[in-house]
C-alpha cells in the first residue's frame, strides 16, 4: 500500500503544499497497519499499492450518487406508476439525503468499530441490496430500498474523507479531487443513461435503477483487496468526542456550507428536468441538461481540491464557487429560456462546492480519527438540512403557479451558503 508506518507527510518530497504542514497531522495510518500512498515511488510519491488503493477509492466514489441521480429522469413515469404527487415524488430523492443526515454518526461509529476498509465494503453491498429491493412491486418496497441505498451511500460519504486522510496524507488534493470527480462522473452517467435504459432498451424504470445500482458490486470487488490486507480490527486511537467537535465554530460553518450546497444540488437534481419540461423542453433535452449539470462538475471537482490545499486560507476560492451557484440560480429565475447557460454555471459550481467541502473536511482535521468524527458531524447536520430541499421545492411548485417561488427560495439559500463558506474557508482546525 505504498508507505509503511512512520512514512510521515514531511518525508514525501512531492507532497502538495498544505498536505504535509498540518500541525498534529498523522504521519501514517491511524491503526498502524501499513500506509497506502504518502510515499513509495513514482512521480506522485505513491507505490503500486498506493495506486491500487486510489483506484479502489475512485470506484467507491463512483457509486456515491449514481443510484440517487438515476431517479429524477424517470420521475414522471414513477409518479404515474406509484401514484405520487410532486411532494411525495421528491421524497424519493430526499429520503437518501435524510439517511445521510440521520445515519452519519452511526457510519462514523461503524468505521471506528470494524475499520474503514470493511465498512466501505459493507456500504457497496448495501447499495446493491437496496437497488434490488426497490425493484419489488408496491411503493413500500421502493421506499425501503431507497432507504437502504441511502444508508450504504452514507457510510461511503462519511468514511471516504477519512480514508483519504489515512492513506494519502501527503496527497490530499490529488486523492480528494479524483474521488470527487469520480462521484460526479457516476452522477453524470446515471443521469445520462437511466432514461435510455428504461425506454430505448426496454428495461423499464425498475430495470434501469437495478442496472445502475448494480455497479456498486464492481466497486465492492475492486475494494476487496483492501479488506483482505486489513483483516484485523483497527487499533484504538485517540479521537475527539462529538461534544468537543460540535463546540467548534469550524464544525458548524462547514455543516451549513455542506447543507446549503447540498440543498441547491439536490433541488436541481430532482426538479431541473421537470422544470424544463414544464417550459416545453423535450424530455430528452431536459434529461440531457441534467447530464450536463452533473458532467461539468467533474472538471471542477478535479481542479478545486488541488487549488484549495495550496494555501491554508480558502475564503477567496469559496466566494468564487458560491458566485457560480448564484449565477445559475438567478439566471433560471430571471431568464429561464437561456437554461443551457445557467445549467453550465450551476454545473461547474456544484462540482466545485462539494469538492471544496470534502477537501476542507480533510485539511481542517488534525488526524484521520478527527477527520472521521468531523466528517460524521458535518455530514449529519448538513444532510439533515439539505434533505428538506427536494420536498420543499416540490411543495412550493405545487402551491405556486410556476417555478418563480421555488427558485427565489433557492436564491436565499445561496446567500446563506456564501456566508458559511467564507467562514469555513478560514485557516483553523478541529
């Protein structure tokens, strides 16, 4: 897995600026069972084992949105088949996000008890199980399967930043950028192919969701070598209590930043196709707009983490990211006919914002253990906040005569996000 115990961040001559200067940062894996890529050869300071671990992380991240993003292009048919209104249909996207918030503390606990590697394997198997369950007849099975999918993704959400902190202490920007870009890639592919799988290939919406959710089985196979290398329980490590983590202003600023950027993302993820179809855009073009929205996040997800770790203060970068969101939302509100332009702006911003949040979870934490606890706390609070967005926007659309009121509400969210992101960008640690 690359570096062995004791291969500290300072020993990596190719470490990214900011990656090895964190006071108190762990110099190797917290459990003392071998490193995975801080040093060990190659241009990027990683040996063969480190690259295999990075590939495993990328495969995991590929499945952390796909099973959710596959739903919105199929919503009109789902609503008819399951007899759902817009508010209830929004629950199919909101329920996994609610799981992100409610189950994040338990995901951190699971990682602490059984180890990051085994917990992440269980996460992928959970996505597969949930995808199977939601193809069964009746709405109840759909909701149960969606909740299981959400639980599996929650574990991945919480523990991937901790895995990056543990295995790649000298290359946090590279590892975070690739994993976040993979997350955006999975979302893009799901948005692009879910409708063609259902209609052009005749799989129906159930077959389409099953095919996309089944990709998690590939990630489980790719991650299995890491589990086999670490088949013992992790050694105890000092970890900050949740109380001390929650007392830090950094935690709350990161949580609000996480929550508001997720509110924007999941609101547009759920309702952008319906919004465009209400304006007369063809279903295929509306689905293509959602695919572009997700596709453009891949590039910014790759670039932003590398930019973020070059300096200890990320406030200017945070303001630029928030400006991209503001242009996208206000554009859809004021000039909806130019939706391709606003989709581009929002798409670039969504990849940048989630990658910036995940990078801050790594660089604001002192050790892998504190990264796990900080990630659990921030994602619990943030996703509980963001889970309201799909249902709220759907309900506002049902109550109003158009999309003006829902988009105005999202504009207010961008203001709150900007304030919290500016605070989270300050050079402080938990």
